[in-house]
C-alpha cells in the first residue's frame, strides 16, 4: 500500500489544478477538468462502477457492496483543486527520510523544526516536501489519493465485508465553491466524510461560520497643491476603516475558538480603493456581531465623508457544520473508533476554516472531516508524511467495515 499511495500522490501532485477566485466560470479553471478526466479513467481502470463526471466537473463513482447484511450507504469526498495563494504549477514533490534537522528545500527556502515544530513528530519517517518553489498540493491531492487507494484496496480484497460506498471529487473548494453544484440526491449517501484535514488523527465536526466582505471606497482626487478640504484619499479612508476593527482579532493573534477579521487584499489609488475581508467565528451570534461591526464602520464613514463613499458587499459563505452533525454524532464516534482500531490517536478539534463538508452538511449530507495528513498548506513549506497517508487509507477501509450491520 505504501508504494501505491506514494506513486499515486506524487502523480496527482504534479497535475496543475489551481482554482481562480476571480473567474466567472464553474469550475473556475479548465485545468481542473483535465485532471478530473484522468481520474475518471483511473477509477474505471481499478474497477469502480457508475463512474462519471458531470457538466460541472464533479467526479462520482460507486463501490458496490460485498455483503447482503444491512449497511448504510456511506461516502468519501475530496477536492481536486489547489489553493491560488501560491503557485501550484510545475510541482516537484521530493520524498526523503526525515532526520530531525532543517531541510533545505532550495537556496532560499528551508523547512526548519524551529519554525515548524510539528516536523519533530515525524523523525525517522518518510515525508514528501516541495522543492521550495511551489506548494505541494497535499490539500487535497492527498485526500484524493487516499480515497482512490482505499477503494482499490477494497476491490482487491473482496473478503472484506462492506456496504455500498460512494465517492466524489469536487472542484473549486479552495475558492469556496466546492459544494455549489454538488448533487446530494444523486450522490445517494446517508452520510459521508471529507478527507481534507491536516495532521494524522485529526477528526473535525466543527468549523467556522464564514462571510466575505468586499468594500469599495470612492475617493476624490484633487491636485495635492490645492487639496485642502477638497481631497478624499480613498487609501486613507480604507486605512481608517481597518483601524476601526479590533487589531487583536486578526488571524495572527487568534487561536482555537477565537474568531477574526482578515484583511485579504487592499488595492487602490486616491480615487478608488478596494478592500476584501473574510470574517470568521465558530459561534453564530458572535459571527453576526462581527458582520454588524463591519456594517456599522461603513455607515460611520459614509456619515463622515458623504453617502456613497463606502460601498459594502457582504455575503455568507458557509456555516458551522456542528449544527447538522451533532444530531447524528454516531458518525463522528464511528470515525473515532476506526482510528483507534488502526492505531491512530484521534485529535478531535474544531477546524479554523471550512471544508466542502461544512456546506454539504447543510445540504442534507452530514459530513465530518478526517485527516489527509498534510502540514503547512498553501505554501512552499507544505509537506505530508507517507505514514499519515497510509493510515488515512486504513481508516477509510475500517470505517467501511464497521458500518456493516448498523
């Protein structure tokens, strides 16, 4: 299994599948469809049934049951796109045995346990890193590789009793649209798991409530020599707005269940400036208060500089899946027990982010999140331990076994 998962993951990681938040198409990039077409052929080749890619790029397939015993239809989901935060083109995965020291990825980029102490958990293990010029794409190519490998293993071992299993690979998760056109009814699972978590043992059924705010500030450009009482510098208005939000509630100062305001981009000139924020909180009431704080800041600035100076567009992106998963908590318990049975210590924690599963849970498909094994996503310091991917495959197989008779 180890050689299979390594070869499969490295092959997937080399596929260029970065999504594009500025795109108006779905999926946002054609390159995702190219990879999805390859997955369709691979899934057929290993022996899955009902393999298809729909018009939106979702790849679905079925592993038929090997028993007549009662078993719910379960699903496993991962996404094919990689983050636009860093280059995902010409990825060069490098496998090495980690000795506990600093890994020099290239002349300028080093992966050091001083900066990333989680590395020390994998001394003596093989890890796969980047060459420092791109991200790796373990988010979520590791999840895709683990699901495919688990399905292949179950096909090769028909003596393992399991019910009907559905799998799906989605596009555009990294730009918040991964569940936009997911056909829950067609998928036909009672519940599912995303393989999109981080370190070995992660099991998550809580995530942020999330919103995006786009703020456009219209300034008034006047020659600086004659600007007194006339100019409105949109850049300075934007800076003032940012100072009105609590600086201690930024991502770099928060952890665990603490929410934040994150200024994602700030672009503009005196005449016009555009700002983009993401707003996050696990608690729905606090989440709504954060949105109201941004709204009131914009109202205040319009009162000061004149109506129309600040335009706010804000929309919710996803909500905390706990609302939908807690009533069926037995599916979380199932994953926890499966981890323990394959020798993985479960780390049950809240996601400081979101997955396709958070939105799918609100669409009628309860969908907790299981580790895929990677660390330091969305940048050149990303890596994934080989043993973590192997264990993720074992967890999938064990879950499939354990639901028989339920």
